[in-house]
């Protein structure tokens, strides 16, 4: 069972995973059970509550995945992408908007020395040391955005965030996708940007289900650059706004920023 703040996750996201399981026969996902009222979630006071199938396992960043696991993952993602032929497109569609407000705020702060907080000073020094590279990447991102918007791109139903913490391996070594909080109808590269290079087995499994497996390098580059921009904006904003936060949490944000700049 999971409890959400009201409207934190749209009801269509719950319905999507229910349909993937019930109508498309995709088993290796977390999906909601329907209530007596045939709803995929119920309301209680100011919260939404959903009951999901129970899956016991560990997330992939705590496990060692072999080629068989990566092939399973490729098959699973391809089945999800193919689901558009059965249940139609998910309501939320990719627009390729940058949502770069936090990034721009953080980068603007580099020209100011108005915050005596040492962690903010450290953050600015880290970013200033790579500022030309960061700004060049942002320009490349905007150029890619313009080019991609001119293309006729096939969209599919995507998980939207198949990061290691959202990939689970069970005791019998079955691979599951969990945490469907932000699905989207988007190019297949949305789900494959960080997976296709982790192991050739991912794309081998993908091709078993979906012959349309050639990846668009411009779209891959767009999502990679966009991820970097969002990481800089997200962690940087947290550092600027977190003066009263727990020191360990602030250090987590700074470590996350450093990791993003290495990628």
C-alpha cells in the first residue's frame, strides 16, 4: 500500500499500470488493485491510497545484474513501449520543454556574492570551475531541442524514470519496474537513455519484442543534457534554500551535484 498527497500522482498513472497488467499481460511491474468501487485508488481525508501487488526483492543499485537480467529488462521495456498498440497513448505527452527555471536561478547566482553560507560558497566555486563547459552544454541542449521539435518522432508509452532505484530484482531473479509515478508518452529514448549502454543485452532483449530498435542519437543527447541541467538546478536550488536543513541532507545535495558534474 502507498499513500500519496492528493493529486501528487494523477489517477491516469495508476490506470496505466493497471491496464499494462490486465490488458497487455505485462506481469513484471508494480500495479494497483481495484477497490470494491472498481477504482485504482481511494481517497482518505487529504490523501490518495493505492494497494499494489506485493513484490519482494532488492533494487538494482543494491544488486549485481548479469546479462540475463539486462535482457529481461530490455524485453520488459519493449513490451511497455508496444502497449500503445493495445491501450493507446498515455495522456501525458512529451513536449521537449526544458523546465530550466531552477538551473537558470543557480547559474545566475554565480555572479552574486550575497550569501555567506559556506556550502553555498562551495557550490558556487564548484560550478564556476566548470562554468564554460556547463554553459556550452546548455546551448547544445537548446539547439537539440529546436532540431528535435522539427522531427516526426514515434512516441510510445514510457515508464519515464527507469533508474536503478526503480528496477527491482526478486529472489527468483525476475526483473520488475516499480514506482510508476511519472509515466509519459514519449520517444523510446526517454526510457533507454541510461540503459542502452549499461549492457548490450538490454537492446538484445528489446529487439526480441520491438524490431523498431534503432535509437535516435539526437534524442539520446537531448535527454542526457537535460538530465544534467535538471541535476544542477535541482541540487543547486536545494543547497541555496536549505540553510536550516540537516547537515547530512545538505551534504547529500552537494555530493549529488558533484556526481552530476562528473557525468
